[in-house]
């Protein structure tokens, strides 16, 4: 099976009331851990690559590793550019074998975001590649936003129809209270997502796939292992899993997960190295990191995304 776009995946996910996991990949072990889990669950999967990942591992290594994962699993896999910031990186990924790109124009004005996104869509669609756009800005805890500032960052439902119509995007990332990283809420703050905004957006965009970024749940299981073996991660807080399950049943068809992979991998590697201080074969600790990733992704597929078995449907 060749790499696929997300078009059919999203149509099925929307109709079936589940979401596809979009997992960030940076090396072979992470790709293997994710795709081995997806294989065992017979789940479609999106592997996404950030600009930082392309810089770290190099474009061609990542493409070839993902192609190897398809040979190994025979699963529907989409290869996606995460947070493309300009036309050039989107073009490089489209020309270089990706089947999906995100153009993240959310830092620009509405009109500039539309113009940039439209330009990427024209090039991508001419090459059989799908495009994710973004409206609204994800908050980070370091921004120290108060509620009214935060409100200004949420996606405005009254803008979504015009944005989708004028850009021609295939999916839309929205801001409803998730944020990137492992510190999503202040200590003592009650995690909350604006499901009312999500509902209003999906009412305005019938049958249109919505994307949630910043959707790691920061499981205490991994935080505790990291801390037990010498790591420092005070006050790491993610999105509660019941909220993500609720989102996955709605118009949200793609849920982005990176921080949870980092925590799982780091927990496994730390645990191994701590317990085996005289070992120095990287295969030994990387294999444990890979197994931790695999277990995490299986958990997400079954308990959060609801897409187990969906590769066959
Ligand atoms: O949303 C960002 C992803 O977590 C990728 O992070 O730019 O450090 O690779 P990165
Ligand atoms: P997390 O940091 O919550 O894993 O979000 C990842 C993400 O949105 C990648 O685009
Ligand atoms: Zn993101």
C-alpha cells in the first residue's frame, strides 16, 4: 500500500464518530513504536513531522522510515507536515513525498492567513496533497493569559466558513483551550475546553474535519516514572482523557499527540538506564523507549481515539 492522504480517513472518522491519532515522529524507534501499536489495533494513523524533526533527522531519512513502516504493517498511513510556517517548507514536503501538509498561518492577520493558506492549497491540490489550515491561536501556560486574553485566542466561529471557502483547505485546526507542551494548565486550575465553540464551528461547517492540536493528556504514570528516576517535571498537566474522548466523537477527526510520546519514551529510557547502570548498548534502552511508545499509542487508539479496527472499515 502507498502512503495515503487523510481524505478517506477523515470521511470515515467523521461518519464513525472517532478520531485518527496524529503522532509526531523524529526517529526510527518512535515510528516503529507507533506503527507497531497501530498494526496490532488495525488502526489508520497519521505520522507527522515538524520543521524541528526535519532538521534533526533530515527529510529523506524520515520519508524512507515511514515507507518502511508501510511495508512492515500494510496499514493506511498519511505523512503530514506539522505546523508548516511558510509556503517554502510546504512545497518542499509536497515535492518530497508527503501526502498532507499543515500551513499554520494563525500568527498572521485573517486576510494574510487566507492568502498564504490559499497559495499552499493551490500547489498542494495540484499535486494530490491535502492541506490543514489553522484559525485561532493555541495558548501556552507561559503566556500567562487571563480569561479575556484567552478568549481572544479561541477560534472565532463567525470566521470559519469564510476561511474554509476562500482557502479551500481540507481540514481546520481550531483553538478551544488546548495548548502545546506538558504544562497546559496552571496548578490548581481546572482543565476546561470550549466545547460550545467546537459545536458552533461544526454546525457552521457540516461534514468538515476539525483538528485538535496540543492534545496530550500528560499521564501521571509517565510523569511519576520520570520523577522516580531522577527527572524533574513538577506541575505537568495535560488534557483529561474524557474530554479528548468527547472531542473524538464529534467533528474532531485528527488529534495531535507529541508531548505524551516524549514523556513515554523518556520514562522508558530513564527507567532502563537507572536500573542498568553498567549497560551502554543504545539498543537496550532505545528498545524500552520504543515499547513504552507502543503501549501509549495502543492506549490512545483504544481508550481515547476510538479508531481500533478502523483500518479495515
Ligand atoms: O506542535 C509542535 C510539536 O510538538 C513539534 O514540536 O517543533 O519541537 O518538533 P517540535
Ligand atoms: P502536545 O504538545 O499536546 O502533544 O501537542 C502536539 C501538537 O499539537 C503537534 O502539532
Ligand atoms: Zn500543534
